C-alpha cells in the first residue's frame, strides 16, 4: 500500500515551546509520532529554529544591521539544530537528512526537478528530509513568514497528500472570539475568501510569521489541491490527536 506523504512545517515558537531554548522534548514528541505513523505515512519536515538554537549560546557583536547578525546566527545554529534532530530521531529508529533551499530554487525548472528527485530518493530510502531556508545567502524566511511559504512551496512541488502547519494556537480563531478573549477555532474552511476576513495577525515570539502568513501558505497549497491543517504544535501528540479528531484545529479543504 502506497504511503500518504505529509509535509510538516514546524516554526521556532513550537520548537522552543515558547521559551528561549530549543525543546528537545518537543523534537522527541515529533519523532515519537513519526515512528508510530511510519507504516502508513512518509514525512518531510520544514523546520525553523536555527537562529533560536544559536541564541542559546552565542551573542554576536556587530556594527552591521540586524539582518546580517541573524544570517550569521543562522549559520552557527543550523548544524546544531540538525545534530539535535539526528540524535533524537536516531533514538526512535528514524533516519534524517538536511536540505537547505532558497526561494530562487523554486523559480528554475532544473532546480525544481533536482529537489524532487533528491527528496524522492531520500524518502524512498526511509530518510526524513529536514528542510530549512539557506538563511546565510537568502533572507526571505528571516524577514517574513517563518518558513510558512517555504513549507507551502515545498508541499506543492513534492505533491504531498497533507500539509500540516504546527503553530502555537488551536488553529485559526474567529475574529470576534479572539477579540473577546474567548478563542473559538474555525474547524473547517471551504470558503477561503471568508476565512481571510477572520484572520487576526499577530507575530510569534521567536518566529517571523503570524496567522496571516499561515493562511497565505494554505492558499498556495490549496492552489495545487493540497489540504492544510493548522494545529497546536505546543501540545503533545499533536499530529496523532488531530488525525483522531481529539483536539481543536483548523482544516483547510483542498
């Protein structure tokens, strides 16, 4: 039986569990769930967190603008981030690999073919690709989106069956409930234009995204007929619980 392909996008806020440190426990939670689901699903991960890792043990001094400092932090943090993933995934019997992409890669046909072929080889050999933007040479993820757009573009290119965005809310809340401090999750979205009117944008602590960037990412996925789930990645077992409808989350139908 052909496995369904899931692209999981994990933002910095989820990986740090809204603290100043990368949470090994959260990566263990992700690994544990993938291990339980691997007979039926194959996973590709788009992960932020390189800058958050570097900030744990490095303080860079620079006269240059903040963007260059963030790029330098990403360069320092990315190897550590991948090492943490590899160590923890190995404990669960999972193999992982690193893929660094830039938005320009999605504009060239040859690059797109290379990405698809390489990732298919990895997945077919039971490796989980862990993708991040190549922040040292590109700045889009740092400035906007916290990898939401990168996740959507990758999901579309790889023709995944499901795009899961792990964030720090129980999906998208209705605007009125959010403003009244009684958050109520929009469980299923069919009318995408109506959804845009409900979105309240707020930036996350460590990430550069917000709910608006997640909705834009879902729109990109929808254009290629991919369903998007926006789930609360801070909770344990968030993927499995969403699959079993045990938690509130937003499902954006394709």
